[in-house]
């Protein structure tokens, strides 16, 4: 469905077929006023998921508010990468511990928990508001995720070498580029976007801090921004802790996910 169809089917509480079959039915004043208000918000640039209060990710429904970044289709590649790895060892009955850093809406953690019920999924975020949304999404999708408030690893009591996989879609927009992005982005929380002068602040922190919490030969799986590959590869290589094992493009053939293994 296009955006107009999504809005009308949501407001009128009907499916797409009904929308066209009953197109001549009159609307009451309240519905007309609501439709007018919603379209004004969209014309001003407010993203559709914020207007609807929800979006779809990995075939699941997620609640979204302005406390969280709107889940993107390209981030599904990050989830699919973890699933592919886990499905490769699932036949052995292997049950992994997975940590999602900067969980936001919980879309990554909840999707993993839905598809990997045998795994323990933990998820961190610094924002109380984001964690409240993430907990609602876990309940909505009937999965168990252990949510923890923390600025990355700083406020945690996680044990050393606790995780088989650490996964993250961190902020990766350079501060000076924020104002140049499309107007829709201005509605999203800056803390989920702003990654400092070079857009690499969070990658540096994650790559520096995560080895303590990864098991030997554990995996660090990161979503990366456009043209960031070589910078992030260098940070990984300079760490002396990780070996890069795979680089995965998104649906537009843009380098999107990097997989690194901690040396045993």
C-alpha cells in the first residue's frame, strides 16, 4: 500500500479492498477533521510511522514514538545475518547468548527473540523512553527480552565473556551532517543519530569495550553507514582483537553489515 492508503485504512479501520469498494460512503465531521490533521502533519514532514504510532519490521508490528528511531528495512539485513549464523548451528541444539546494544524500539532484539526462542536475548539502551517502547514491543510480539538501561557497557553488571554475539545498529551520522538530512529525520531522536565529528564515535567505543563481554571467537555484528566500511575495518584491525570475516550488502547493494570474530 502507498502512504495515502495506509493512512486511510488506519483512520477508517478497514482493509485496502474496503477502502475502494466503499469509496462513496460519506464521512462524519470527526473523521474529516482527523484526516485533515493527519495529512497536515505528513505534509510538514512528520514520518508516517510516528503518525500511525507503529511500523512493520521483519514481518512483525512495532510500536514507535518519538523516543525511538524508526526501524529501517536495511536493518533487517543485520537481523537476517544473525539468523543465518544461528540457523547454521541450530541443528546441534546450540543456545546462544546475544546482546543488542542501543536497542531503541527493540526491533532487533525482539525480532531475534521471535525467531530464536532457544536463545537468551539481552538489550541495552541509555534512554528510559526507548526502553519503555521496547518493553511494549516485546509484550506485543510475545517474546522475552532482558532490557537493561545503560550507556553501552558503563552501567551494567554483565559478566566477562558472557556473550556469543553482540549486535548493534549504533548512531553513525556525523554531527555536521545532521542538518543536511531530509526533514523527516529531524523528528527522530538526535541521540539515536549523532555519532560525533566523524560519525564513528560509537563504533570506536563498541569495538574497544565489547571484547571483554564476548566469548573467545564470539562475533561482533554491526550495521554501518554509507562509505564507512574502510574506517570501521581499520578500527577493528587496529584493535588487535578482531578478525573481519564478512561484509554484507543491503537490498540496494550498499555495504551495510560487517561481521568480526574475536580472536580465541
